[in-house]
C-alpha cells in the first residue's frame, strides 16, 4: 500500500496511466467473457491500442525499455489485425 500512496503523492499522472491502461486490458477480458464469439473485434483492438498507449507512457516514465517494446509490438499486432479486417 505504501508504494501506491507514494505514487499518488509524487507520480499521479504515471499512476493514472498505469491504472487506466490496466483497466483497458481487464475490460477486454470482460467483453470477451460476456459476449464470447460475438464480441466486436474492432472494439477489442481499439481498447487494446488505448491500453497499450497508456502503458507505453507509464513505461517511459518508469524508464522500462522492455515494457515499451512489448506494448509497441502489441499495437503493431492490433494495427495489423485492423488492416486485415478492412
């Protein structure tokens, strides 16, 4: 709990980016669990891109090259999927 309080006190923007980004990914799993095969893949990709952008901002502020790279790859995969759908 202490690190959350410290993040809120000193790094609110970073904590908000990290939290909202994580909520994006959680919402993807909720949508898939709720709607199953009828879930809109375009909405899933959009939420994934938003979550990844927020995680990239967070990773940049934390100086985490691995998380930046991972989320860039995730965005590229989503954009590839969107391109195939169009």
